[in-house]
């Protein structure tokens, strides 16, 4: 990607969402003077790896968590609570 757009990409992913950038790494793409293979144009190009952390709000996503995962991490699982009340 164009190295000048990295900040804009991160902003688009994170703004008003529950994503937080935790690691970024990039390396320059070597100039391809022979025009063989991938050609990125005349702009400065980089290969980018971005790692994000996403916060999943408990009350919204907890009903989607499998019972096995709830047990493993000792989370109060709504489907387990309902089963206990009915059983």
C-alpha cells in the first residue's frame, strides 16, 4: 500500500469502533525497475502488518459464547443459567 495512507487506514478501522491498534510493522517494497511481477506504480509502497485488539461488550456478545468456553474461562453463560433455572 502507499505508505502515506497507513495513518488513514488505521483511522478508518478504529474511529468510532471497538478496535485498538496494538502493533504495526511495515517494510519497504523494493523498486521493480524491470517491471516484472507486481508493479505498484511510482508512489512509495510498503508491505504492512497491523494487529488490532477488539473489545466485545459482554452483554451484547455473551449469549453467543459457547457453553464450553464459558466453563473454561469461568464466565456466567446465559444459556447455562437458563438451563439451570429450567432444570
